C-alpha cells in the first residue's frame, strides 16, 4: 500500500490537503484518490505542482486509501514503500532554493553596488524565524545580521477596493562594492543552497569610449555624392565660361 | 546661337525648373527653421558635447534655402530676358549657394554619427554632467529631467547605467538613491508613487526603459530633415545648373 498523509489541515471541515504519490513509480498509470463519505466516491488527479508539498512538511499518516486502477501497482507497492520512506527523511531535510531577484521577479536588477536582493524562503516556512548567513569570500568575515522587517521588499497594490501586499524579497545591505559573497538561509533544521554572487563593481565613466563609433551609410553616400557633384559643377562652370570667352 | 525650337524648349524647361526650385528652396528654409527651433529641447546634449553641427547645418540651410528661392526667381528673369550677363551672374551665385548647402548637409550627418551612432557619448555625458555644477551641468540636468519625465524612461540604456558606473550624481548624493527620483513614476500631483519601491528597483513603480532610443530618434529626425532633404534639393539644382550652363552656351 502506498503511504499517504494529510499535509495541512485547514479550519474548514471539508478541505484536506493530501500528499500525492511519489512521482517515479506511480506516474505510469492513472491514479485515483478515493474516499468514502456517505457512499459517494470522490476523485482526485494529482498534478506535478503538488509534488513540492511532499518536500516540506511531513505529517502523520491517516487512514485514507489510495486505490489505483492499475492493478500491477499493488505488487510493487510494498517494494517502493520502503524506498519512499527512505527518501522521505532526506526530503524533509531538503534544501530550498535561494536566488537573486531577476527582472522576471519584478525588479530592475538584483545586484547593486552595495546591496543584493534575495528571494525569500518558501511560504511554507512562513512563521518560523530565519537567519541569513553570509560571508565575504575575500575577507572571510561572517555576518549573522539581525533580521529587520524593513529590509523586506514588498509591493503594495491598491485598487481602491482592497490592498494587496506581496513580499518580493530581502535586501542585504552594507556590502562592499565588487566583492563576492556566499549567502545561505537557515530555518531551524533546514538550510537553503549556498548562493555565491558578487556585488557590482562600479566602473569609471571616463573609461567609456565616446569617440566616433562608425560612419553610417547615409553619411558616406551624402558626402561622396555631394562632393562629386560640387566638383563637376565647378569644372563645368569653368569650361562654360572659358568656352564662351574663347568663342567671343 | 540658334533661336530654334530646341532653344525655346530649353528656356521653358529652365523657367519651370526654376519655379520648382524656388518652391523647394523655400521648403528647405521652412524645414530648417523647424529644426533650429528644436521642439524636443534636446540641444544641450549636442551643445555640451561640442557636436552641435546638426543645428549649425540647420542655420546654414535657413539661409541657403531662402537664397535658393531668391536666385531661382532671378533665374526665371534671366532666362526670360535671354541675357548672357544675367545668366552668368545666376550661374556663379547659384554655385556659391550650392557649395554652402553641401557643407550644411555633410556636417549635419557627420555630427549625427558622432552623437548618436551608439549610446556611449550620451551615456558618458549623462554620468558626468547630470547634477553637476556649472552651466553645462544645469543644462544637462534640466534636459534629462524633462526627457525622463515626458518619455517615461530612465538612464541611457536603462536604469542599470546609474549603478553600473560612478557618476557625479552618485558622488554628490551617495548610494542611498541608486538613480534620480525622476526615474520614478509619479502621480498627477507630481508626488512620487512609492519612493522605497523605486529605490529597490521595482518595475511597477519606476521607468525601466532607456532614454537613448528617443534621443537617437529625435536627432536622426533633425538630421534627415537637413541632410537628406538638402541632398534632394541639391540633386535637383545640379540638373538645373547643368541645363542653365547649356542654355548659357546657346545664348
């Protein structure tokens, strides 16, 4: 039998969030999650997005059965169940991702000269306290800053009826220009990956070469044709005057 | 020479050509006035850099355009009166005006290449002169503020220019504001929508496109007016002058 548990219990009696089967062995056939309530059969088809929830919070297993239409899966269920439990423990200590904010996240850039914009840890860890550890790879000093709420970058959209506030990321300030940092979130037992990124090196504007970049086609055409025509006219006028004077 | 049918035909062609040339010259004068007036108020960008011959070409074209108009009217007179002396005067004066107009076209298009061939000169000037003291500094600052507000853009190629390079602005005001507040979106009462969000660089509260496209298109528009239209007028005048010389030889 395939292990299954409820991830999160909402206050509503009707809603339950249930883990999906581990992707590998069970995706081959159609799955069906059924539960009996007043003799009615409910169906649920898991999709790929739901697999993320397995990684974060395991909860106690409940007695809800997963019946699969593929009968051959029952024979492999016991075999894969051990693998599944084994992976479960590694998954619970899995790394979540931290990255620099990019243009697709709604900011101009994530790298400034003296600060960096990082993505926030996933929503599932919301109420826990997070520490950010970073060190400057050049000077090897480590910093464990206190987290201030104002360093969180949030957008506030107000359309007159309601205001939505969304947290975009976290700004790490007081960094030195042009140096590389390694950053990592630590949430209780979980850590994120180590992000190695450098702040921008500010360049000297006098280094910009502002000489003539290239002569455009228009410039060459106009110059050549006009110069030639000027020359022709001058010669023609001289010849005309000479001819008329000579002719007289 | 012969007072035959070909001669009369040539005279008629000359008179018609001169009428058309007068109109073209007057149009050149008007177009050059439009360029000189500089409705987009971008002159300081070229003036401070020293490459302002787009506008010098415009001024020359005002005078040569009007001179073409006057000379073409004179040319109608000279052709109708069949006078050798008048035709010679016409030819020599037209050639002098022709040479000046050539100079205007060539210099306008060359300086346009210097200014907006690529974004380097405009970017360097912006970083150096924005928020600087002095006459150049104030002119550039006012021009850029106007452009950023009206065109809704920031920096030359983008806001990243302000943080990529050191600048007079950064030296004066520090790194608290990575870019000028004119890069931020404003409400109708000119108040910034969200200063903190603008400082962080959020797309929704600031302008993220660069101003160079607009600056380049304006200068190109001015240049094409002066140089390409001047070129067209000159090519027409070239043919007219060749015909006038033939007519002079027939007189």
